């Protein structure tokens, strides 16, 4: 029964899918507990050795396992002193062996605990608020995981934990020397003890609680609930006749209703996890955000990651190469360090403690002053047409919102998309032209002078790679200038055609992703917009033409050039 409850538990399934090792930690904690019970009964060195190995591996796996081992000793040591005093020195030597096995990492662990290299990201809570939070979301998570709303399901979590308390009345196997309630108290202590220690440390030192840490200590809950479930079903022998039958029927009814409700609620939670995952899961759709930038950024754009420590997700999901990636404080990089691909800049902890990241130049976390942040951002703007911001968790890195305010003041946001997830990771595109009085960064690498009707002139473009390559994204930036104010909002198109004028790839956009419609251009205004086309791999060696133009998005009618054609030729040739 306990194994079945563990198998369907959404909390266990959730964290079994994570790269963080809560499931491994939970397994090792149960193994340490099993060897502890063996040592209780026999005092054998082999049982103690099993405990030492499991506990040492547990410490190497997760820091928060220290609270579980501390709670275990707070329970075991008094019991050994009262009931098995002859085993206590063996047990204490086992703890020494655990510390010896962990000693290579112990200095680093203490340094991280006493002098954390990361910005503070949890808000302190009062004791009442902390207990309420743990009671509501903790009870719900332990029973149904994090893919249901705690405010709606906390009562069921409390009910389930209440059934687990009935394990204190469960009978033990005759071969065991120890009867209940000792074993059930130990199993409960493996959940309650670490949580109480986390509460204590949170009140005395720094906030430590997060609901995911309960998963590490939750392995005993299925055992306790299964035992309590069968206590409900067990007839109570002191009742006789009809009274016995009535009492047993009520218990069975309660147990049956609870079990059916557990199955249904677990199904709802697991469906939410698999179908509506980002409505509940703390992990955000960083893959979608990174790919969105990849499909939109131009050849003269740069990427700003704020907060900078999101870069591992960026590197994992970015399909292409990166020209240079480094701290904002190191921008601009020497030219010889820049390769093929975009420049990626990592924001730091603005006006943060200089000891963030322990001052290590290779650390993911670093402090940077407000003045230097603004100076480097201005240089970044001066060097690029558009800055694509991958924004997530930036309230930790920039709690005062200095970078957000600077972008609002100096840039023009032409694109924003929020991606699923609890922290609302978003992609923003900031046009940098406002800091240069509306002028592009540099003249187009491919200057043109193509006059469309309705007062629009194509003055050039940038392309990378040039010429287009089969199977590689073609990134274009088109530059237009308004000779007069256009009368309509036109949509721009770029088509990659083969020798028979069949489309190989295309991209159609409103200028500025809709933020700069043509009917709002004033005379003399210069507007640039990126286009990204994806030539198919089988187009290798084919003749190509790259054309652009405008059309009325309502009627589909193309805007003509003054020469009468309905498109402008950008380039043509053979695709390598």
C-alpha cells in the first residue's frame, strides 16, 4: 500500500522529473532510516556501517539533508541513552565517521552557509505567517504535489496527514523488538523534525524554507498514511454486537471515501502537471523564450540577460553559436575575442554587496554599481540597433529596478512576450535609436535607394550570412526612410525565391513588430526592422533571389515602386 501511494504521489512524480536530486536524497534518507532501525534492534556494526555510508552520501547530495540527520540524532540519542546505553558510543563514532567522509567538502559547505555567494532571494516571515504558509502549502504538496491550488486543497492534505497520525496505533510485526508508538514517532520525526529546525534557523538567521525541501523529507509519509489507512479498517475488538459492526462500517466508509478522493485528486494534479505544467511549476518556459529571440534578432543586435545567472538555460537552448558572452562590467570586449554569433551580456547584482560571488571573476554572481551599469548600458546601446532582453528573476539581481527604469528611459520597447511559468520570464526588444536622436547605429552595410510610392524609401539593409546559406537562418535588417507621411499601415515582406520564383522562405512583419506602423512615420523618420528567414537544407546549390516590399494587410494589395514593380531586389546568386 505504501509503495502504491508513493507511485501515484504527484509530489514524488514532480521532483522525480527534476535535475535537482531531491528524489535521490529522499531514497538515501530512507536507506539511512532503515539502517538506523536495524541498529536499534541489533546494535550490529554492519547496520551502523550501512547508516554511515547512506548518511554520508546524503550529505554529499543535498545540503538540506543536514537538518534530517540532525533531527534523527535529536530523536535517537536520548532514546539510546535511556534504553540502549551500551550502543551509544558506537552511534557517536558513526557520526564522526560521517563527518570524516564529508570533510573534503565541509569547508566549502560552511563557507556557502555562513557567507552565501548569492543575493538574498527569500523574504523573512513572521512565525505565524511562516507556520501558516507551511501548513497550507505543505499539507497540500505532501499529499497532492504542487500542481493544485493549496488554498483549495489544504483541507485534504490535513485529512491525509491526520490518517497518517493513526499510524501511532498500528501494530508492529512480532519479530520486531520495538512496538509502536516508537517507530511511528521516528517516521514522523523525519518530516516534522527537519521542518522545525528550518523554522528555527529561519527565525534566528536567514529565511530557509521552500516547499520543495519538504520532498526530501516526505518519504516516510506514504508509510505512515498506509499504516493509518489499515488502522481505520481494523475492527476494534472491545466493541461487541451491533456496536462493533457499526463502528467498523463507519471506519471503512471513511477510509473508502478518502481513498477514492485521493485517486481522483491525484489524477487532477497529475493532469495539471502534464497538461498545464507552467501554471503551477516554478520552472519557466526558458526554452520558448530563448528560441523566440533566436527567431527574431537581427545581425546588429545584442542580447542582455537579466538576471545574468540565467545564462546556463540560454546556452542550453540557443540553437546557434555565440560570438561573445560575458559580464556587463566587461563590455565592450576586445575585438579579437568576438566570434561568429551574437554578443550576450550578463547583468550583475546592481549596487549589491561586493562580496557577492566571493569576488571570483568566474562566478555567476557579481556586484556592479548603478553608475557602471548605466555607463555600460549606454555603450551597449551605442553599438547595436536592438537589445533583446531575456528577463527573469531580475527582482533578485536588481531589486530597485535600475536596469528596467534605464531601458524605459533610453530605449523604445518594440516587442514584448511573456512566457508561461510562475516568475513570468519575458523577452523584450528595445530599439536603441532614441539615444541617437532616431538615427541607426551605422549606415547600412548594403546601402540602397529604392523609392516606393506613398513616401517610403528603402535606404539599405544588413544581412548575415551574405549570401544566404542552405539550412542556416538568414538574418536581415531593413532600413527605410519616410520622404513624407505614409497614408496607410503597410506590412513589409521579405521572400527568398528560387529560379522558378517559388518561395523557399519568407517573413512578413509590421515595421517595428507593430510598434512603428508606417502611417505613424513622420517626414524624415528612419525605421529599421529585423527579418529572419530559414532556407531549407535542400536549397543548397540553388539559384536564389531575395526580394522585399510592402502590402496592405487588409486587402493584400502590394505597394508599388515608382518604377512600377511591386518588389525590390535585395540580392541574387547561388546559395552555397
